[in-house]
C-alpha cells in the first residue's frame, strides 16, 4: 500500500503543476528535505513535519484573492481523504495557517516544535544561493531593476517597505533576506542559516564591486 506521505507528494505535485518558479514543486521538495534534516536533530513528530512541509504552499493567498484559509482547508480535507488521524490534521492545519512571513510579525498565535521546524526550513529556502536565485526570479517576473544606487537599500529596512512594489531586487536582501538568520527557531536551523547568510554577504560584496566596474 502506498504510504500517506507518498500520496501527499503525488497530490502536491499535481496541485502545483502550473505554479510559478518560486513556489513550484522543487521549492516544496527542498523545504521537505530541509525540514527532515532539521528534524533529525529536533526530534519532532515526523508525520506532522512531513505533511506540513509538503502542504504549506498548496494555495498561496497571493494567487487566490487573498484567501488565507483556502490552503489550510485544502490541506485538511486532503489529509482526511487519505484517512490521517484528526489530531495530526488539526496540527498540520494550524502550522500552515500560521507559517507565513507576514503572520510572523503579528505575534504568532500558535507555535509547536513541528511548526518551528517547518517554518525554519521554508525560511532557509529564501536565503543562500537558492534564495538569491529565487529573489532575482521574482524580480524578473515583476520586471524590476537589479539594483539602483539612487534607491539605497538601507532606506527600505522597515516592514512597510515590504509592500513596496517597485524597489530594486537588491533591496529585498535588506528588507527580508538578511533578517531571516535572526528569526530562526531551532538550533539546527540557525546553524544552516548562518552559512547561507554569510554566502549572501559575500555575494553582495562582489555584486557592488562589479557594479563599480572593479
Ligand atoms: P514565502 O517563501 O514565505 O512564500 P514569498 O511568497 O514572499 O515568500 O516569496 C517567494 C520568493 O520570492 C522568496 O524567495 C522571496 O524572497 C522572493 N520575493 C518575495 N518578494 C520579493 C521581492 N520584493 N523582491 C525579490 N524577491 C522577492
Ligand atoms: Ni514556502
């Protein structure tokens, strides 16, 4: 018999068949793998971690008229269709409801070890080499410039600027990517974040050097 995890993988792959590059199946697969890596040290409930990682981006509110409940509801009804127990479903649903970057500013109303693990794994995919690639993919999609020396990144270091729709992609490093290292929940996540963070600092240094023709 097919495992519930394999069934979930198949379901998510199908659901994300037409997703944009930042949130495609490969993003989910990376988050799933990273969450398992972190969980090897944190010893959370393996099934909850796996289901939450796999289902966390099943219906992004950004592409669903801002509907924040669609994703959590779809995840819950899928899990119940494959006969996962009610307690696990409830936990996975809560994790998905409270995971986003924006929600984390509102003083998280829910937390659990498994939530912290999956949130760390998702945040780790926004930094380091992959994070850089994702940021420029997003910037290209929005037709943004790479960098504009007239718009200093430092001026965008506040939460409000996260909503700025025209900022150069480099600014996104200062408004989000470089802040994620200090937002890690788990020790294992922090360790991976530091390595990826330092890689971004090296990248930015090289970027500015090349910008000046050096
Ligand atoms: P999440 O991973 O929490 O769903 P988002 O949906 O906000 O995050 O973003 C998806 C990816 O696009 C991330 O890698 C993120 O860093 C990147 N991204 C989001 N907003 C911007 C932006 N303004 N400029 C560049 N990249 C962005
Ligand atoms: Ni995600």
